[in-house]
C-alpha cells in the first residue's frame, strides 16, 4: 500500500481521537531506520508516522549537509518501501524553527507543489513548524500562512505553543523559564480560533515535555494542562470533547501512566526518537563487544569479515529499533487498528 492519502490521514487522526489512542511518530535518518520503523508498524498491524528532523535530513546527505535534499531522499525511498506493506505510513517533518523555513520547509513545499501539479500526491503528508521561540502572535501569524499553503496541497500542519525543554538537533532550550514549558488554556483557545477554519491541523501543546530521556522524577509532566485546554475550547465554542488534535513531544522515557492519561485528553501523535536511537545502538554495541577480535585487525591478524561487514551489525540495530517501535505502538494502543484491516 502506498503512503497514506490525505483523506486516509485525516481518518487516522479522527479515529484515534475518538478511540483514545495515538500513533507513534518515529524519527528516521536513512534507509536502516526507515525500514525498521515501517517493519515495526507492519508487525504490529498499526498505521504509523515516520518523520525527519532538519538534523536527521542533513545526516542523510553526508558531507553535503543539505537538509531539504535529505528529507526528499528519505521520503521518496519511503514511498517505495511502504508500498510493500499492508499498513498506512504517514510522512512528516519534525521541528522546523523559523530560521530553517527557507532552507528546509520552503523547498519541500515547492517539491510537493510540483508533484501535485503533475497529478501525484504531495511529497509529505504534513510538516511541523516550531514557532515556540517567537511570541504567540508571531508564531500564529507564520503558522496561519503555512497552514493555508499546506491545506491547498492536502497536507496537514503541526504547530507548537509553549516550549519543549532539553536539546534536540542542536537547539537547546534548557535555560528557558519553567513557566514556558507549560502551554496555557488561553493559548490553546487562541490557536484553535486562528487555525480551525482553515482545515485540519495538529497542536503540540506543552505540559512539561523535555527532549531526551531522564531518570524517574526529573521530568515533571502535567497532562492535566491538556485536559484544561480542551475544556476551555469546548466551553467557549461549544465543540465536542477534545476538539484539538494534540501531539505529545518528548515522549521517550515517559511513564505508561502519563502516556495513558494524555490519550484521554486528545493526544493522537506521540514523537519517539531518543528511545529508538538507544534501541538501535544497544545491539550494535553488543555485537562490537562480543566480536571485538573479529571486528578489528589486531596484532597483524585479519579479523573476521563476517562480523565487521556493516550489514552484520546494522541488521541487529534495525531489529532492536523495530522491537521498540512495536512497544511504542502497544503503549499507544494503535496495534491492530490499521485502516486497511
């Protein structure tokens, strides 16, 4: 089955919100991780989301470091690979800061325009604009502009209000004031009022989220912020329960209880990156440590080609990541719920 169509993506998100489950959004950096993520979704019989960040996209082009080109290469590869599986795969981009709109998001949108003009689907199903470094007014002004562009191409935008703590792709927010880690109900209402009429979108409202993974007790999540924001929108605009399609950023290392609670408040997408990075790297390390004398040419010996062939350990890394994707699917209860039956 090819990458999900726009109507299928919308149906995925709506069913998730109604059914109180969510889709893992797995960050990928090349073919090894693309295959691992798609295989994990397929084995769990779950539709799913794979996404690329600016840093991950740069990595995909080696020393060229062209983030837009890397994202395009990964997306085009995913179209071919996903077509061999019987689940729907959504292609998304991750955090795009204002400084990266011109080198990253704008070229990718232009590629999608060209594809749509030829009768092809857009390159990505959706893009994320992270305007959390701006004032809410500036953030929403830019968000609206891009929302309109993407809506014309049958694509969905994801925006962020509040700040996700920690560090990712070189963007460090560890020094941000604590109150900025929690989106207010008023901000969630304003985002709804400015974005809703244009078309479907997603909101990454922050509730203490932090990129990376930390020891228990170090991250103070407050999912009740999501509940209060949803209730405020419902009260003011007379909507159904959980009118906002919410995104849980900084999901790696979160407790099962907090994940479960967030699903009840309209979370339909949870980003998972740190945990899948570790799941990929751990078996690679095991391979190197177990086969130390084989992967190195020590004291004039020739080593063992079978164990220093990169395929031997990358295969194990992919298998480890695939299992972690399956775990994320089960944590979010999207297993067995593919629209393809």
